[in-house]
């Protein structure tokens, strides 16, 4: 692995570690009584303040290309990719655990594949090995998510962590007294993935005419901020729900906007530009591992058989889908090269087909999802 490869890998590890911290801090803030609507609104406001200066300096000319059609597409992106996605995710996180929420998030590529097929943005190709891998991986991902949603299983006993955070332990004990509806929480997280997958479809269409990621992300966060502020104002009318001091609520709100929507988006955009979306998607299971370790070490989370088996199935299915997509892109690249060679030979008075197994370092544009503006 060259120097650039090491830097890209470290960048994606940093992204997943950042998302892990966001999940843990957000869970503590939600357990402390913070409304999912309020934390989502604050996150969008912070992200807007961060992304607009970046968009202005890096994509200043892009503002001249904004049309009414682009604004309407960004509005749809804000509804599905930010408001519905993040509100449903935080509602699900409040009722479940960070580990379960992160595990179910790995179903995103499979869900997006299912939604993209009717729009002809993805092909099944069931007769090819790549198509069979995508279908099988999707079925396994869905099966794993259903297992985590409806089956709890026995408790897997592990050694207690020596570094429990006392504040987190107190929060868990208070919440545990009221119980947690894990099935409903898991269902809400899956619903957030459906909303996020819909965003990928809309965003892919918009990118055909307006491909400025920082500008579109900044405008999307601004629109989502307005939507979330209205929703939060309707659901949380008491001033105490909005109040924050130097506490976990303030830390979670700033962290979610700064790291979850600001730094992570910038690093992933850079990695996608250098290595393509598949490179970014391959690191998503790392988030589950980091969150599981943090949950055990800090939050004293309990691991059950249903969650463990479901997580393994989801990660396995994810890599099957990614492998099938990678093989499909590689085959497409080889076919394009072969067709180009054929045309060049015909123009030169010769006719031969030469297939070169060359794969570009940056795969062609693909609607398959990557962790792009994650929770």
C-alpha cells in the first residue's frame, strides 16, 4: 500500500471512529432526556454553519449553476436524506442501542439496491455471478435485520469492563428502569435506511446536472435545519427541551454537526474522488466494531444472541453486495475498453477484439450507497 493509500485508509478509519463517537454521545444525550427532534435540528444548524464556508471557498462558481429544478431536487434530498433519515434514526437510537443501530445501518447498500432496480439505476443480472452475489447478499442483509428486530435470544456473558463511565452507567440504570422497546427502535432505524436509500436515488439524478457535493450538502443541511426546527417547535413547546448548558446535550449537538456532518462529509468526498464509492463502503462494518467495543467498555451494553447473529449476517451480506458490485463495475470497464479497441481497429482498417483486464482506480459513477452524511 502506497503513501496515498495509507492516508486514505486512515481517513476512513477516522470517519468511522468519528461516527462511533457521535452514536455514543447522541445516545447519552437522548437518555438524558434530549428530544430526537431537537438534537437533529441543532445538528443541521451546526452542519450548515460549517459547510457553507467550505462550499463558498471550494465551489464558488457552483452557485451560478443553481436553477429552480436543482433547488427542488435539493429540497427532496433534504426531506429524505436529512430530516426523515436523521429524525427516524435518532428515534430508533433512543429506543435501542448504538450497536443495534449501527448494525442495521449496514443494510443500506442492500436496501438501496432493491429501490434502485425499479428505477433502472441497477440491474439484477441474475444469470451472472455478480448479479447472484448482489441478490444473495441483499437477502442475507434483510434476513439479518429481521433477526435483530424480532429475535432477542439469550444473553451472551462477557467480562465486565474496568473503565465504565459512571455518568453513562447512571443514565443506563435510569433508562433501564422504564424498559426499552428494542423491536420498535430497530424498525425505526430500518425506516431511516429506507429514507436514506431514497435520498441516494434522488441525489444520483440531481448529480447528472449539478455535481457540486459541498454546495448541495450545505443547501440540503440549511433546508433540513428549517424543517427540523419547525418539527421540533411543534413537538417540543417547552423551553426546557431546548435548553443546554455545559453538558452532554451541548457536546452531542456540536459533535454531531461538526464531526458527523462536517468533517466526515469532507473526508468521504475526498476518498470517493480518489478511490470511488466502493472503497468508502467497505469501511462501514468498522463502525459496528468500534461502537460495540465502546458500548461494552463505556455504556455497559448487554449483548444478546439475536443481535450478534444478525450483525454477522448483515456484515456478510454487505460484503457480498459490494463484491458483486465491484465485479460488475470491473466487467463493465473491460467491456468498454474492448469496444474502444474494436472501434479504433476498425477505423485503422483492421478488425480485432482485445480485452484488457484494466480497472480504473476510481470506479465509474454508481448509485450504490456510501456513508455520506451519516447520522
